[in-house]
């Protein structure tokens, strides 16, 4: 796994090794006095360790999960010269070929899905959501990249909310945005990445036994007969969630009859700004809403685009109820000294 080290790192390491060898040739100094244990601490107890972490020598795991020292940066091989290699992806006996960069993307997308859907759940809940994405990627005869799995419409709906949406769509598009650190429960993001790496390398057994879907117990109890959550086979339960598979699916009963609805106005988007880094979008949206009160009735939407010769950008749009409202809002923004462009339907 490629690592970027600071300048003169190797020289400093060699000097440190020479110093360590020389120290063996002199008499040892007097032993240091033992430090007193903190209040309420057992004097004979060993320091607590995080039981769930990358093996100390697995630098690929530590790079993808975020356990490297501050002086190191994980840079997965990308572009020309990056050779695909075998990754178990949940099935040691049937690996798939991906470059290390695409493997990192798989870990990041599965981890984002896991954190967005199961933050606050037990660790097995985080693991299980990641495994559903991995199991879906191997569904059928081929292989679907987990980023495509988790960004499919109406699937992992926790990813529809910001700040997850912009980041996962950038990664899915092949970009490498800055490291994602959620404001809510950031510690669980480490566990989510480690769960995703577990799926990638099949380093532990699937706690769900092959689940591809999940739903909260509360939501499942409210669903009518014939709903998929009532016809799929339950495999496991962790925390507030139920994990299911469509294998051996029961036939749906009492399926509701579709009723045609009156056509609704087509929402339109107004392009407001573009950003290279998603960390500035939240502040930019709030600033624009304060500057232009017309945006108070609009919702926001972010779209990742790849512009040839310029790179990947994240476009910020305001979504208005219809074309007339979008045109009027953009005219008022321009009259107030701002920039905008009425785009397509939302």
C-alpha cells in the first residue's frame, strides 16, 4: 500500500535505529517509579485496548479505515499502472478483481451507508448494514460495485441526506474527496469503515447469514400485508433493525391496487454555485438563503459533475415547485446582484 512519508523520514529512522543500538552498549539507568493509578482504577489492571481495530501490520486496512499515524497519508494507486487484484468481497472462494483504489471506494461507500443507517446501533448492526451492501454486490451471476449498490434510488435512504449525499456521490463518481468526518457520532464512522473492510476481505463471518435488506422493527410492524418486509425471510435482528433476504420469498397477498393520480407540477432546479470541496457547501447554502429570502421556500440539491480539464465539482441547486417559480426566483436573485441559472427538472 503506497504511503506518503515526510521528507528525510528514512534518514531519521536510520538515526533512531543507530541510537537504539548504541543504547544497548551502556549501563541501564535506574528504573522509573511506577505511576500511581487514577482514582477508581485497578492498580493491577492492564490498559484497555480497542478490541476492534486493524491488525498493526495491515497497512492497507489502516489506510482505508483511518488508523495511520498523523505523519502518513494513504494514497491508493489510481490511474495508469494500477493493476486489478483479487478481493474476496464477502466470498473467499470467489474473489472479484479490483484495483486498490476501487477497493477503497467500495469500503468508503459501504461505510457511509452503514453509518447513515445504523449510527447509534450496536456494532453488529453497523456490520450487518455493510454486509447487506456486500451481499447485494454479489447478487446474481456478476459483480456490481458497492458504490452503485448503495446509491441506487430508494435503497439506502440515509444517504439521501446531507452531508452523506455529496460525499458518497463524489466517491461513486470516482473522485477522492477529503476524508469524511460526520458531525454525529464520528467514532462510529471508524467502526463502519472497519465493518466495510471486513466485508471487502471476508476477514470474519457475515453476522446476518446472507441478508440483503433491512428495516426497523417499528417500521416493519406498521407495514400492511403484502409489503416486502412481510414476505421476505428474516435472518437476524440487531438493536432496532431486522435483516432479511428475498431467498425463499413468500408470495405477496392483498397487494394494493394502483390508483392513477393527477399529474403534479414538475419541480425545477436553479443552479446557484459550484464547489471543489463539499466542506464549504453547508455554509454556502446558508449564506445564500440569508442573502436572498426568496430561497426560504426552496430545498437544496447537490449534483457531482466531472468537467473535462477541470476535474470534479459539486453543483449546488435550489429546487422550486415549478418552472415559473424557478424563473421568478432566479430573476430576483440576479436583480439582487447574485448569479443563477435555471436548470432542468429535479
